[in-house]
C-alpha cells in the first residue's frame, strides 16, 4: 500500500482530502497556513502538516514518512512550491502527480505577468481593487499613486495589515476576508473601494473567477486578469482515479 502525501491549501486539496476520508484512504496533507488547515475535514484518516517547506524539508518529510505517491494540488501560481515538490520527488523517488486546475474563458484585459499589469495600470488614474492576494503587494506598490489608487483584498493573518502598510497600502484600503467570494460579495467590495478596475488571476471556478466576472459586469467596472503559468497535469477526477489505482 502506498503512503500518500498531498500538497494542498487549495479548494482542490480540500476536495482530495474529503475524497480520501470518504474512501477510507490514509493521507497526509501539507498546507502552508492555518486557513489552509481549517479547510480540511476532521478525519482519523488524515494527518495535517502545517508550515512552509523548502525543497530539502520536503525531501526529508518524504523520506521520514516513506511516502511513495505525492499529489501537488498547490495553487496554479505557486510556481516555486511546485518546483520544490518536483525536485524533492525526483530526489527521493516518490511518484509525482500534478493536479491541473480547470480553466475558464477569460474576460476583459488579459495579461501575462505582473510587469505587464503594472504597465497597464499606469496608463490611467483609475481606482483599483486587487484580489491577487498579499504576495503581489510589492508589485502593486509600483503603481503610480499607489497610496491613493490601490485597494487590496487579502486573507486575514497575523501582521498582514502592517505588511500592507509597509508597501504604501493604508489600513483603510485593506479588505480582509476568506474566499471564495460570491458575486454579491465582490460587488460589495467593489462599491466599498470605489474601484473602476478589478484585478484578478486566472483562478478558475475553484478560485471564484466566474463570480468576479459577474460582479465586474454588473458593477460596470473593468476586469483585468493575469493568465496562469502554462503547465501540464491531471484533472481532479483523474487524480482521484490515480489515488485509487496506486492504493490497490
């Protein structure tokens, strides 16, 4: 019987954890935040590993526990995490499977990078609501008149307000919340910020992209989407079949 390690912290990671619970499959789920841990079901079949791991730490985790199958269900934009998991699996000989989030049709302005985003936003003086998360705040700080123009929606976490303020985002322009958000909630945040541009990533249905599209259309604001990195992998249904196959 294989020993299964799932890297999650995403909607897909939670779905796979629930799948394992429902099928009596023992698994360890690695997440990087308390919020990611909160998403997981309580189950005697699940063990949760909480905290950020580099490549060497992932290798040690795999070796120590004898994991033979690793599912990478991290966020599509967590490129470094995926790279570290791949390298650790190659080093330890564990089988690696990447869960590829299904895509949606993209709307509005579609950009390829944060540099393109900054250049695009600097073409106007419109108010901006970013739903990119805290990792992209350094890039947003490069927007002209950032202190007056940029609002951010981020997960509530210790020190997050001070972190935002260190990049010129005042507390009054920070919306704290745990998604995914409904279209109505997105509309509420657009109104609160006075945003004329809603910035998002290609997060798919699991990340609430359709609700952001709907909110932008109903609010009459411009939608700007950053495309996800190109990758290969398996759908969530394919991953479920792989887990069952490996456990036979």
